[in-house]
């Protein structure tokens, strides 16, 4: 988010962090924030009223409290009430911000339980599983199936195998908010890394990397970018050897296949 929306989201993220550090249950807060985001998306008139800069903040606060206080977690209600008093570049940014705050709440809950790394790894693994399995991808995107049915399928696949936060986010991913399941999971992974002040590196290697190799690579990248880096490793045998690292828009390519291609082009040239 840019401009006033980005500033508002940053302030709300700080407020959420304070609420969870003071004992608020991240999972409960997340469920309530997701619910509020859904209501605002489904009701354009309400969304416009809640973000209209010409409406007094007291009126918007009263509107939000009246709508959500009886239905949402107390801490989540306070965040929503605070959110409607802020400035938003577009009315749709309010719902998007509450959605992202819900993800952050689950990430912080996982961190508090010592499962932050596990959550990030599982989101990536499940995203790859969906992307690589056409039948599963079709089942989770089939418009003829209800969201509840898709969430039940996700739960049956992950329950007992993944952390509670991963299951919740995977179920949220099939609601259609992010258009596709894989896009939702990718967005969640990015939000998780950002909220933990880390970068995410997609590492493609010809062979599985040993734990010590991952540790060394992570250390090198962390030194280069001056931030911790979470590695998502994908085995790609077409690379022959070496690794290719993608961090945001930057690519570090040290694969043998690329060197061979470069040599081949030089010979042809």
C-alpha cells in the first residue's frame, strides 16, 4: 500500500503487535479481522461510509463499534474502530489492511509459540504442492464447490501434519480474496517474512541442499542484504549443478546450466 494507506497500515500493525504482546490471542484476533474484512468487501456502502474523509471520526468509530462489538473479539474490534478513524487512499484499502493484519496476527501467534519458521516453511511447501498438483489446484479453485467444502478438504490434507496457523491460513487462501490459492499463499509468505523482518529467497538447486549448506548460504545472503533471509529451496535437476537465488526482483545465478548456455552463445557468436 502507498501513501496514506501505507502509513495507516503501519500504525495498525504496531497496535496489533502491542495487543498480542499484552496477551491477546493471535488466532482469535485473526479470525475476527478476517470476518470484518469480509463484511467490508461485501458491503460497498458500508466500506465507503467507513473511509469517507468528510465524515467525523466519532461517527465512523460509533458505526464500526455498533456493527462489530457484539460479533468480534474485543481486541480486534478496537483495531477496526481505530482503522476507520485513519485515512485511506482508496476505500478498498481498509478491507485489504484488515486482511493483512489477520495474517500478521497468525504469524505473531506462531512466533510466540516458537513456530514462526515452521509456519513460513509450511506455507511454501503447501503452495508448491498445490501448484504441482493440477487435480488439487482444480478442486480448490472449482467455483461449483462451496468455500466450506474447500476448507474441509484443506483441513483433511493438513490437520495433524501442519501447525494450527498454517491450517488457518491455508483455509483462508481458498476463500477467493486473493483470486487464486497459490497467489494467496505466496502473499501470506511475503507478509510473514516482512512481519518477522526477514527476506525470502527462492533457491533453485540441482540437488537437495544439506542443512549445513543451507546455513552457509543463509549466512552469506544475510550478510549481503543486512537482514535475516528465509530460504525456500526447490530441486530443479535441469540446472545440472550450482544454485539460482531469487530475492524479490534480484537474481543470483550460479548454475552450471547457465554457464553452459553462456559459453554456447559465445561460441555461436
